């Protein structure tokens, strides 16, 4: 059983894993076109404003970090720099770094 498992793992590592490709552009499009990044702005803009931004951008959602920052800064009182800081990964994943 151990030999079969080892062989299966070797086959996986040699034949399947090299075929996997990470599409970073698609990941970025999906991230910024979803409501996920807007949630990072709730503590700053409040729920009502974020909800308004969400519904406003549903027809033409941002598809990159730059377009997200531009959209938010053009449609809120935040500057582009403030938006960029607010959506930094360490700010979104911990308590207010």
C-alpha cells in the first residue's frame, strides 16, 4: 500500500502539478470585481456608503487594484492614497495595522 501511495504521489508531482498554472490576472479581476475589497472600507466609509458604491459599480466593476482605487477615490471622500492604504493586505487581515 505504501508503494502504491508513493507511486501515485510521484505521478501527481511529475505529471499533474506541472500542468497547473496560476492565473494572477484572473485572480485580481475576481478579487476587485467582488464585494470583498469593498468590505475593507466599511470601517472608514460606513456600511451605507459602501453599499451605495457596491450597487453603483455592479454594472461596470473594477477589474484591477488601480481601477478599484480610482473608482473609490472618484466616488467617495477618500483620496487614492487613502484607499490604497485601506486595502493593504495587512489592514484587511488583522486588527488595524
